């Protein structure tokens, strides 16, 4: 694990197989191994390992500070140029080299073995997902194997801090960079009633009516409007956003009806919507699936697609709850002071330091507010009002 002669260094080992590569990176700081991580860079199948590794290292340090040594598994032709560029940018010598013998060569051997095993696992997972996606295509009668599945769920407590969540899955697994959260708007008794819709005129229907607290159907309708109103087909035939091949909704027949209404109003007739509920006893394994014009059905315990669909539903639920908790925590730290015009963070600190609490500020008289350093007479009147 700890190799003599290595103090501060990053080790890059690349394994390429059938046009797909894995770069295993080991991190050494102060003579100790700080762990390793596998990366799977996207590239053309015709690229050579040396080209891939050179491009990868250049991008890797776009937002990181390199150590003094970069140990590489392949001799890259841009080595001197890359070394000079990193040295110039970070103001210190960065040496890039491929060892030919000794402990560093032995370490590269282990790193290459790790890269090969990580790539094998990744390809096995992709192969398994391909089989499952083919099964999903068969179950829901899709035209082709789906490449992008979106799953939606809502989370709230008695209608407060309501949020919607979207997760995305593909053949390579969960695409967390594509996750999206929605703060539900226009809720009766709370929310941002006067806030304009994000999608402009096309999405105006999402806020036409007040949403009653806890109305899951209206919340799901708003979430889907905001997701797909910006994805409408333009006159030139292009779309504004990547479209899914399958949309899963956490819920039953009611949620499916809401989704189909949104799809019809937006002209998204080629999208397939499926609602997934936990069944009569809410037990895992008895999920019921709802589709347009089809009776609901369940899957057998041995069906490989069932466990995968459960995982997607649970991941959407986890992300929705996590988003809801974050919003609730943020709101707990917010007071009426945050809504006063012209009172920023610095003036808020002055007021709190002077009065001790938001409640004390709200009870302060106009003359008391005028006594605070940094608060003008005009601003004191605004705060008092």
C-alpha cells in the first residue's frame, strides 16, 4: 500500500478493452496511500491508450491541484507539453513519467490490475442492465430498448415544504448528474404564489390554480408541466431537452391520469407513462403497474425487472425525501427578516447583534431601530412597517 520513494504522487493506470477504457487513479500524499478511484472516460473507439490518457490527465486537473509527480502507465507523446502546462499553471514543477523498474513499476502493475477488474465489473453491470432494459421494453411494449428512464416522486409533510423529484437511469446505471428537484409552487397557505412559472407562457397552466396542501395529484401535474413544457418540439423539429424513453410515476391510477393529461395538453403523445404502486398491502414484491388503456398487473418475484424497478422507485423516494428535508431545514433557519427589502446579510447581522433575536426585532419600536449602527432612518421605517 505504502511504497518507498513515493511521497506526493498520483498514479494513472489505463486499461483499454474493445473500445472501452478504465483509468484507475491512486492518490499518495505525505508518503501514505489516500485511496484510489476508477474513472470511465468517454472517447471514440479508434483512440489509442496514449491519446486517452493524455486527454484524461489534462481534464483531471482542470479543478484540482496536481502533486509533484504523476506516474503513468503509457508513454504519452504530449508528456513534456502537459508537464510544462501544469507547472506553469500551478507555479511549481510537475514531473510526468512512466517508470521502467523498481517499486513504482510494481505499483503500476497493481493499478493496472485494478483498472482491468473495474472495467470487467462495469461491463458486466452494463450487460446485466441491457438484459433488464430489454425485459422492461417487453413488459411495457416499447418500440425499442429504453436508453433513458425517468422516475418521479413527491415529498411533503401535511402539504408543507412540498417538493418533487426526478431521477434518471440508463444502461450505465443511475445518472445522478441529471437528477432534478422541483420546489412546488402556489400552495394554498404557503409557497411562492406570486412567483412566475419557470417555463414562460408554455408552462403558465402549472400555476393557474391554487394547490391545496397535500394534493399529490396537483403536485405531480405541476412537476411534469415544468419538466416537459421546455421540451416541446420547435418549428425546426428540434427539442429543447433530452427526452426519456420511459417515464415512471410513483403512485397508482390517479397519478397516471394526471401524467397522461399533461402529456396530452403538451402534445407528448409518443411518451410512455407507467405508474408503480406498492399494491394493496404496501409490501415490496406486490407492486402494481398501471398503463394507459391496460389493466394493472403485477410481476412474479423471480422476474429480473421487478427488483430493478423497485430500486428505481426507492431511489426516487430517497431523493425526494432528501430534497424535502433540505428545504425544511433551510426554512427553519429563515425568519421574516430575510423578506425585508434592503436588508442583506450584513444588516441582518447588525440587527441580530443589537436586539438578540428576530422576535425582539419584530417588537422593536421605530426609535429603537433608528439607534442601530448602520440602519438609516429610511431603512428603520421600512423594517418597522
